[in-house]
């Protein structure tokens, strides 16, 4: 075959190669230009990244569900559903509360009702919007003074001008005879879909009855998570508990977790929110050991604070708790760690004169998934604030006891972890016995303003307590201001973190209750709303 090697042929080949390369370069350049142009061109509306809009959620009504009276178990059906015996002849249960007006004295529509809806007390019917008067405008209050109740009840107050009403109530039970003699008090709580209760016990002589109240119009399906000293408890029958609208369901915890000296309960509800409380009572042989309503405390967090901790003489308590069956007759702190990591918890105890040393040191390891108890026996007598902190979230509550005689009746109360005080907390104060406001400040100084609410609906001039950091202050509540009975307080705080509680005691008796102050009312909230598909 003849091969063409002429110079003309070589030139043609090289020319074709250069032409092809130039064409390819032009195509690439054109493509790059198109890409650049596309990146600079306005994007279609559907592909833009837009920030989430904030939607205003109107403030809802203030709702507080009060537990019913304490009742003695008579028997059970199917292990957990209780039957109750009649109350003792001296048992009394009453609700006390207050609703604060808007500036200018206009009261929100408010009432105390049975859980099923029937009105027991009409506090206020509401009124026209307040006129825009310049300058400070006086507040007034609608009060509930010792309203007798025989079942769960509901305090409700309508929102006004985008602001949730400032309102609160508590139920107090007392009896001077029978197995449930003593005093028990609990805040009327806002229903929730997720709450924690710490301090129950199901050992011999201890009775714990969980009550679930549904004040909504939607059925609630409740599941319980149970934590004991040896870990989480898998209990058949603890899931899918139906609570119908306008009803209360009671569950004997010994049917789910028998023989537990320390028991915490995590209540989760799907559908309607519920109010949860545990009626806890102690009977040592034939000797009553107290009754209490265990209320929900703060959600799991890295720091928990409890105040209103009343401690009696350390030597006398140590002698009593050393007796058989009296190990839980002294003050203690319980820590529940719901996660999978142990919590190293630092505990600080603040009294009137500053921080006090704990008998066994101030650092403990709380096991994951279980309840750990820390004794406070040996601490000098007085009122205290307990602050516990860790790098792992946990739940906490403190046991408060009263009574030093082995053969005499005593009482018990649980102080749940509380919220930091802000502005305009309403604190109902029931009648009778000693009523003591207890405030604790942590690291630095705090200022507490407290104004008495009297039965005539007036909010009296404010007093101020200046609290040094790391101390606890107690303020006795007078029976009257002027000629009118004190039925509550409006409390506000400024400065460093401060916490508050109401201690209730009885002259000549070893009754005690410790009630953490409820959160203040909230206004409108803004929540991010993302649109997509």
C-alpha cells in the first residue's frame, strides 16, 4: 500500500487537530458562561431559602387543676385501681386562691369549678377593656377563701389583651384522727403532656396513689415510666391508660412497682394534657407517719433548686431514724437520672447564715436510670435552700419531716424542684396555723418584693426583702393586714437567681407542708413557622 508522506498532507492533519481543539475550548467556555449566567440570574421563587416566619400565639386561659381530698385505701381491683374508705370525721379539704386584675382594676372572667364543669364559685364575670389612663393603675384581686371541696376542682381565668391572667390556687387537706392524720397541700397545677413526680414509696406501710385528672375536652392516653433505686422498672399495665375528659383516674403504684423505697414517675400524655399528683401516706404499725400530695417538679435539668426545707434538731432526728421502720422519718434529697450516663452531683445547702456543710460531703454519684437518696440528717435545725448541679440532666425533690417521737404521730412533705422567681407570682395562703414564706438566693444578692392580698380584694403596699447570696430568708405571714384577713401574696424578684416556697405548719401539732411557688403568668409568644412539603 502506498503511504502519503507529502508536506501538504501533514499540514492538513495539524490544521484539523487545531480546529477541533479550538471548537472544544469554545464549547467549554460557552458552557461556563451559561453556568455563570445561571448563577447570576434571579432564582425561581420556589427554590429560595426563606427565614422561618414568627407567628404570634395568643395567650390562653389560666387553668389550675386542684387534687381531690386525701382518702384511705380500702381495697383494689385488678391490682392498681383503688377503692377508698370514707374520710375521717375531722378531715377537711378546702381550696384557697386569687386572681389578679389587669391594670386599672378590670378583673378577667374567672371561676372555681368541679372537674366536670359545674361552677362552684364565680370569682368575676369579666368587664370592658381598661381605658388608656395615663400613669400607674391600681391592681385588685378576686379571692377564693377556704372553699370546701370533696373532689378534684379547677381554677380558670380568661386571658385579657393578649396576656394570661395572673392566678393561682392550692388545696389543703387536714385531719386530726385516723390513719391519714396530718396536713397535705398542693398547688392547683397547669395540665401538661409531660411531668415528673419524685418521692413515692411502695414499701410496707407506705401507700402511693397516682391521680390523673383531665380537665380538657379531649381524651388523654397516659404512659408511665417508673424509676427505682435499682434502675428503671418495666411494669405491665403502665402504658395506654385512658383518662376520659372531665374525669380523674387513680392508680395504686404498688400494683406496678411493689417494694420500692424510692420511686419516681414520669407521666406522659398523648391527646389531652393531664394534671398529676401522688397521694403519699405512711403508717408505721398503728402509728400514723404523715400524708402528703407529691406535686410535679421542674423537668430534668443540669441544676435543680428546692427551698422551703424545714429541718429539726439533728441529734434527735438521728436517734429517731436509727429505729427500725423509721429510716424515712428524716430529711433527705432524692436524685433521679433518666439518661444513660451517671451524674456526678454537687449539692449545696444554704441556711440563714450562709452555706452549711453536708454530713457526708457535698458530691455524690447518682446512677443512670435510677433514684439515689442523699440523707440530710445531721444538718442543724432551720430553714434551708438546696441547690444541686451536674453536667447530666436529672430530677430532684427533698423530703421534709416533722415529729421526733417514736410512738407519736408525725408528718411528711415533699418539696419539688422549683422555678426561678420572676415578676408577679401569685401565692395563695390558706387559713390556720403558721404560714411562712421562704426565699433562697444562690450566688449573688437578690431582692424580693411581696405584697399581701387581703380578703377584701385589695393588694397591699409592697414590702421588700434583700437576700444575700448563698442564704435563705423566712418571713412569717400575719393573720391580718389592718382589719382584713391575708389570703395570699403577689411576689416578684430581681437580681440574682432566687427561689421561693410556702411552708405550712400547725400550732401544737407536727403537721407540715412545703409548696413551691408556681410560675408567673405568660403573655403572647412567638413561634417559628416553616412552610414546606
